[in-house]
């Protein structure tokens, strides 16, 4: 970014300054302080980052001088002015990254068909894609699995499908010194790049599902990783092609780490440098955990695949200049409270404060008590209280963290000098540095006690001391956000069942899934070490976990395994069933292996409210497993504790976890490690070598990835036989000219939905049901159910994803009056799969709308939750309110988000959903304009078109953001 002749004309070139450091060369930077305006030092730190980006990127087109002035006048312009923001980089994970990259590949085709050079289509913003969401749990220590699902495609995985689950004549070759299995590709599984020694514990066999013979602990992760590679070879080949064909694209291959871990440990720079210019690091990402990075003083938040594509192609993010809530932390943290407790405590305070769409910035004396890992854990949860970011400005704690990682002394010197020069570095103890905030919320850390969250929503916190009483209350309550409405006479039912030759019993509250997963916690050594030390004490005390409980440990990266192994607690976690199953998202995205059939049968027989306990941030009903109705978020040590107890219906203060070999009661307080124990282990294990090991793994890649052949071409050679990668139809009728969208006439309601419809309901990410429309399509391609893989893995195939839209078994459609992925085709009166009904409507040329209640589109960011309805023929969604990011996705696909007027909804307007709807849309459409809806029954009502700015209107007129960007290339 050297100052060229064109940059001499930069409207803010007079702000360019020189950064002088003792040991480093001089660097250039834009210094907002040279504006000479005292308002700068009153700005929240996060707003200062927005201001610097606007100054640096000011070009008079995307970013104008008035945008800079509006940000500087934040105190007056907050929540009013629309501003652009150009982040330093884009972060993609493979589930949401593959549709983005497929769209870019399709855009190259469209540009080439119009006679232009397809090389014009390249990300202008550096883009990192981390392959981490493909991992599924085929191998687990606690139970014999069904034969692994190799996924679609020919050839690969054929050997793995022979004689599943039966002893083989070669079964004696399982195990051995390494635990290797010679079956098929077992012995050829990719070698783990982590060579840390494993401390073995006797009598903890893992059974190979091919031979029913023992396999070593290390082989579990290797086998799950091998199946991941076999299933997803087509997708991986496409990703590697992208890394070669597109400029500014870097791909981190599978089995390295989860997206948020790699972002925190490897990609984060705090201060970026390009051509001797330095500026703040910032990021937008397609993973909901992108916000974790704010804990390190790096501004970043989650966007959809549609928005990320626009940023990749040089478009800034458009946002309303946010209000910034100052969260003042005071008091001292309880000895038993973990980061998760602090997270959930702060989440409750901020959710009650109603801060949707706002920035949160932390300050006050309590901040200094939080490590960098604590801060990233807290920052991770901000989507759950609907904030855009939860920002911790860089301070001495942050610098101390980076001294233990990959940062060189030179990098640290530049970082500290630059941040202090532009006043982006703060001292938590200096109240004079406190900026002005829109409002201040005070949280007393000493009031936070250990809690879990559930049983259906992350915001429903339950103190551990009240857990037993609260669960009984949930059984009694009517079906709703917490209740299950179990008759009192059936609440004490016990259902016996056989598992591996032993009889057990299940009851309401029995734990059947216990997962320490890759979300939220693994960046925080203290939390994970607490779980490990608790496991060690529990094993030493003679406690066990019942073998039918589906236990798993999916670390976010090799760093976690490294320090758990180095601290000698990993074998004890393994003995309790918490074995490393691989690296990536598994349980949290619905990739849990099936429960043992005997457990499922017992749950169904007693109509039991069985429980899952996981250390993540997502647990919507039915997400983990269809038959597990109650799911609780908990810290990793509490996940282990509830697994040992076998039930959530326990009072830890009064009831024991279990009995030791002598029959003595062992309580939680007997095995819970002290803070001093945890800190002592952390100091001796979490060292710079851990981070160097991750960097080495990323740079080396894996043999499978390195040896993979991909075509060397500018255009992607689409394979018509592929069931994973398909050219989407978004650009099939692309023209240079824009035609007005026009009014929506005589539309039918495809669905009539209630409140809190999540993106999981709209576009599931988990397994593909055998009776679904997507399954019928895959079977027509000669795939067996074992080869279906998941919706998330097939997001590169629009034919699967369109059929998977509204395919959730938990969808509650008022047109049919029961849960399930069905709807009524109104003209015929038939009940059909949603896809089949939409297909009929499209064949007859009938436009579609969706009626919904409050918070339509809440949950994970998911672009197919907008792309799917678009391809089904949905032209508008009329709801009481929308989750903001999903609303943006609808606009980005050319679907109109329309909101009932305050105090009105489908019920108050007496809509039944079977009317025909006509919506008048004027040619001169404006943001927030009221539109009139007329029904076939003669009713008329008004709705507000939720276009936030003129850019939203432009996207809608073009038929979506993708067509807008493509046309800008053609013009």
C-alpha cells in the first residue's frame, strides 16, 4: 500500500503518519488523531476501528468523506447514519464457505458467457476458508457404531462398506502395538500430525466396528478423520481447485482445527501490514463463532455467505452506525465460576437489556481479572443476546497472551507502538480513558454462580443448585420454551433395558449424550483443564460413566489435545468415555452418531424426556438427536459431572455423584479441582510450543490434501454426475439490464409458521432423513441412505438444498396442524412435502409467500435459509419480526422481508393462511416504506418493507446481491 500518485489524491492523505520503532523499519499509517477533533478520544474503541477503515478506504464511491464525518460524529449519528465498513479479511468455514465459492465459480461462468474474462472474478479481500464442519462421529469409545457412512460418489469407500460390524478372518490384525486395523483402508489411515505421547490406562478398549476387536485410543481420531476424507473427497477437490484458481484465497485443509480456533491461534494479527502500511486487523466470517475474535481486540462479526461474497468481491459491509453499550465489569470472580458461568451471566444481563443490533464494549476494573481466553469465550456468545459484537480493547493482558503465541518481538513492538499511536490501546485501570457510551450496564462478577442453560434455549439459565427442582418444573409445565407437560403419575417411570449384556434403567432426566465439543471452550485452557482434572480425580475415586451414554471430546484444534495430553489428564477423560473423536464441529451441528437402539427403544417406550449435556453454544430442541428432547449447555467440567451422575435430576450439594469401590459416597466437591490446581497445570502446559505446533500443522497440511490432484483451469469443470458440487441457477437468466421486481399478485402461502422459526427449521444442517425429498433425489442418483452424508456437506448442490428447505422434523406449520416437513397445496387440498408443493406452484406460475410470527430466522447464520426459499419460488416473507442477519440474507436473495405493523399479526388480522395475497410494490420503492396487502377474502392490511437503506433496495431491484455484483462486472 505504498503511496502512489493516485494515493496522493486520497482525500485523507494528510493524515498519513510514520510509525517509528527502535528495532523496526519505518511504517506508514493513517492517524485519525491528526483530524484534530476532540470527539475522537470520546469514541468507543470499536467505533475508532470503523473510523480508521473509513478513512483508509475512502474513495468517493463506496466510502465517502461524509461517511467519515458521520462516524466521527458518532454521538449524534448513532443508530441513524448508514456507513460502509471494509474489513481486512473474510473468514469462511466449509459448510457455509462451499456455497460462496460455488457461487463465485458460477459467476465466472456467467461472466465468460457474456464475453468477459472470467479472471475478473477473484476475491479482492483476502479470504481464508477452513475445512472443519465435515467431521462426523463414526467411531466412539463408548459403544459399537453402525458401519461408517462413506458418503456419495463412486469408488471411494467401497471397501469400507463390506461386512460392517462382523468379525473378519483378519480380525486378529486389529490392535497390536499401535492398535492399527488392517481392514480396507484402516491401516492406511492418515497419520496424525500430533506426535505427543499418549499416557495409556488399562482396560479401556475401543472396538473396531469392522472386526469387533480393540483399537487404540489414537486410532479413534484417525478413523473418524479417514471417513471424513472419504466422504468429502469431491468437496475437498473443489476447495483445492479454489485455492489454485482464485487469487486471495487460502484454504486450511481438514483435521487441522475448527474455524474459530484457527482464527484465534493462527490468522489473528491484531495489526495488519500491507506494503509498509499498518492498520487494525478486522474480519467478517460465515461462522457464528467469528465474534470470538473480539476478545483479542480484533473487530469482527458473522455474516451470511451472500454478504461474505460481496465483501470478497470488494463491496463494503453496509451497516447502521451502531449504538455501543458499555458493559462495566466490577467485583471478583467466584472460585467455582468458570468462563461459561461468566458468559451465561453476562448473556442474561445483556439479553434483558434489549441490545439487539448494538455493539457491546467491556471496560471497568473487573476486565483485568479475565484472561485473553476468558475474553474470547465471552465474546463468542454475543449472537445469543443479539449483539453484533462484544469487544475487548487491546490491553496489557492481550499483549501478554500474544507473547506466549506465535508473535515475534518485532511484531509485538509494531503492534504495541501502532495501537498506542492511534489510541486503540487501553489501560483497564485508567478511568480517564473510558469512552462515552450509548448506555452503561454494570455486571458484578461476584454475583455470578455456576449455571447451565436449557433445556431448549441458550438464554434460559438454571443455577446448578436449582437444577433438579427446575427440571421437575419443566416436566410439569405445558409444552413451550421450557415445558414438556409430562403427567405427574408418569414422572417417576423407570424403563429397564439391556446394553452389552447388562441391565440398566432410564428415567426422565437421564443423560444419554454428553459432549465436550469444539465450540466456545477449547480456546480456554483453564476450563478444559478443569474438566480434565475433575476426570482424573473421579477416576482415582473409582467413579465411572455408564457405557450407553454417547460421550465424546471434539477439540477445536491439536493445541487442546496437546495440553490435555501434556498435563496427563487426557487418559482419564478417555477412561470416562470422553475420547478425542477428531477435530471439527460434530455434535453441535447435529453430526452425533445414532444412540444405541436399546436406548432409543427405552426412551420411546417410556415417552421419556432424555437429556443431552454439551459444552457448546447451540442446543435447539431436536438438534442433537430427534429422541433427546432436553438439552443443556454446561461448562466442560459440568458435562463430565453430569455424565458421571447419569442424570440432570441431581442436587450436587446434597446427593453424591456415585459410590467408590468401598461403597463410600463421592460428592462433586470431592473431585472439583481448585483454581490453584488449574492455574498451576496451565502455567506448565500452555506454552509457546503449543502454538508453534499448530502453525507447523497448517503449513505442512496432510498427505491426503497434498497429494490430491485437481484440474488446472480458470473455469471449474462441473461434473454432471456429482451429487456434491453443482452449478447453481442463480445466474441462468442474467442480463445487463435491470427489470423492476413488480408487484406480487395472487400469491399463496407456502407455509403458515409461528414464533421463533430458526434457520435450523428452514435449512437443516444435520442428517438427511430417508423419507425426505432430498433423499428421493439422492436415491434417484443411485446413492444408498448410508451415502447421503448431511445437508451441511451437500450445500454445494442446489438440488439437494432446495429439497432440504423446510425439511426439519420440528417444523410447526399451522396449515397442517402438526410438526413435520409438510404443507398443504391449497388448490388441491393435498398434504405434500414442502418441496413438492412448491414445485406444483411454480409449475402453475403461482408466486409464494410465507407467513410467520416473531423472530423469524433466528439461530445460526445460514445463507441457504434464504437461497432455498428463493429457489422454491418464495417472493416475500410476512412476519411480526425478523432476526437481523437472516433478514439481510432475504434481501440479498431478492426476497422481500415484510413486517406486520405494531400490534398486528396473522391472528389479529384473522388470516387462515389459505387466502391468496396480492402485495403492491411501487417502482419507486424506498427504505421502510409501508406497502398494502390485499387478500382474496377482501381483507386489506399494511406491512413495512424492511429495507434498511438504498443499497438494500438496489439489491432487491436486481433480484439479489449476487446478480447485483455480476451486473456490475458486466457494466
